[in-house]
């Protein structure tokens, strides 16, 4: 692995890192000052040249997205996606908790580049502490003239508000987020029109993830050439990776996108290997909705392209759940099915019915009452839930279908064994002993 200098997490662990004083002492807001002297189009060009791909899951290039905003528009909104609901993802939380001004600087530069006058940070409701930290940073930025009217005498003005969601996974989907921000039920919209053309309050809107925006000041400070020199050409720049489960050092780490799942699990600077003598069975490396790989497949690279070679939906949120050989895959399957079954917003038949059926079958399997045909039915349900364009309004259905199908296909022998034995899953067994 090449030498790597962390930039996104550089302030983590520094005393008072969330304060404006420490942030500016450590070079903060220099990039914003530089950007405000540039032509907004040149800022967009620099981000395009850096090939900064969105960190929220879809990997769409940020500069290209900003370029879709209609020319001659009067109003533009920036929605910062801080919903971070994908299990088990917590990198946005780490950024907002430890370095909120880095995010605000990214918002300011992105806002200036896209001629936005109002930015909304849409934050999941469970982030109580982070909300207060971020709000304090917003207040400090207003006081110091990095937000508000005529920022640093540049003639550019930007207001920034934090909006707390009510706790729904689907409100992380950009149009669900927009609906929720407008005060409606968080149900995704049919696209097109895409938010860049018709978004918040039906005005042109950019939606970007927290980590995506945190990359922006570094692109402006160090240049697009530096950004593209980090990681492979299709997956440029620093990236945050989360790892949780039975590893020695669960946490959030920064690296170039040339690391593999093996590095993340076993690397001394990352997960540090399995804990308590556990043995690796599988990893869900992109959040649960991207699917699963077995212990034999951990040479999968954590970039925007390679996960597809392993049948995964994509890199997703690059948050890995590590699963050990003591874990019953029926429990994993049930947890995932229950999550998506309760988070589907219900607008699309395939998603609403498919996630509900899958949850019922997974429940039967974990109770030790699985039927021989259940596995084929589950795969069939999953195959009909997404995959075909135009069947669903948003990506939740695909995100539910991928792990369901992959878990059943890759661990079929284990499921078949349980169906033959008709014994309840491990979690239920343990609960039984606690009665
Ligand atoms: C069901 C669903 C949930 C999503 N949740 C999030 C989320 O919590 N945070 C996020 O940034 N993107 C989430 N996304 C992706 C957003 O729709 C959108 O692509 C992203 O915010 C764009 O920002 P980026 O281009 O900077 O990644 C979700 C997508 C779907 C389909
Ligand atoms: S795919 Fe599912 S979550 Fe997305 S809009 Fe349709 S029903 Fe709602």
C-alpha cells in the first residue's frame, strides 16, 4: 500500500477540533478564501477535473452534477445529506462531530460554485450531540463572517440551516429528503425531473453527501491534480471506510481507494484482524444494501468499480460489517429483511410487497419452520423487486433485493441444513436461554 496522508480526518483527536479557533489555526477556511476569489465556473471545473465522485452511495461525479443546474436560474438550493441511515455507516457522524467547520467550508465553496443562497443540512434525528456541535459551528461561522451576508467582503451571501429529520432511511434518498424538507411525508419522487432541474420547492437543487462536501476544500487548496493522484483513476481522492463487527479495531478510517476488504479487516492500521479468536465468514463491505461477499472473496478492492466483479451492487457507503463463523446467516437475513420491510415507504408495489414477503419468509426460516421451497421463493422475490429500470421510484428496492438474493445464494447450503433440522436460529436460541 502506498504512503497515505489523511486529510479528511486530520483534525480528529486534536483538542477542541470542532471549534472555529482550532480549525482556522490548522489552516481552515483558507480554501474558502481562495475559492471566493475564483470565478464560480472555475471552481466547478476544478471539482470536475478532480473527478470527485459522490460519497453518499451512488458515486455520481459532483462537478458534473453541479454542471446540470440550468443556466440563468434565479434560485438554487444546496441540500446536504446528513441522514446517514445505511447500516452500519457512521463516517458522516465522525466528520460532523470532530470537524464541523470542514463541512461548513465545503458547503460554502460548493454553494459559491453553484450560486446557491440557501443551504439546508438534513440531519438524521438520532444525531443529538452532533446537531448541537454543528449548530455551534454554524453560529461561529456566522459570527466570523463565513456565513451570512457578503461573506468576507466577497459580495457572496449564503444562509445555512440545519433541519432534523424524523428518522426514516428513505429520507436519505435525495428526493425523499427534499419532500421531507418541504414538510411532507418522506416519499421519493419520480425522476425525471432530477433535483438539479426541479428540486426543493421545485427550484434547481444540488444534493450532496457530507463526505463529498468535506473533500471540496482539499481539492481547492491542493488542486485537482493532487486529488486524482490519490487512488485509482476511476476512484480518486481520500475516502472514509467504516468497519464494525468482531474485529480488534472497529472504527472509521481514511485511505485511498486502492485498499481491499482484506486490508480493511486485517490491516494493522485498520480493523487489525478478527477479535477473540473468531473466524471470518463473510463481509458486507458497502453497507448492507450492496450485498455480501464470503471470506474467500475479500481481495475485492474498495473502489467504485471492483465490487461489481463480486456481484455487489457497488461500493455503497464503504462501511463494512464483518460476520464471523459463529453467526447464523438466518439471523443476518432476518435483520436485513426486517430493516427494509419496515423502511420501505410503500409507494411501489414490488418494493412494498417484496420486502414484506421477504421479511415473513426470513422470520419463518429463523424460527426453524422454513420450507423447502422458501429459498427459491426468496430469490424469486428478490429478482422481481428491483433490477429492472422503471419498476421502482427509488433505489431502496434494489438495495433490499441485493443482500437477500446474495445471502441466500452464497450460503444456500447453510440454509438448507437448517430447513432439514428445523431448529431455531442462534439469536432465538440465546433468547430462549434467557427466559
Ligand atoms: C434508500 C436510499 C437511501 C439513501 N440514503 C442516503 C444517506 O443516508 N446519505 C446520503 O448521502 N445518500 C443517501 N442516498 C443517496 C442519495 O439519494 C444521493 O445519491 C446522495 O445524497 C447524493 O450525494 P453524493 O452525490 O454527494 O453522494 C440514499 C439513496 C437511497 C436510494
Ligand atoms: S422503491 Fe420502495 S422506498 Fe423507494 S419509493 Fe418505491 S416503495 Fe418507496
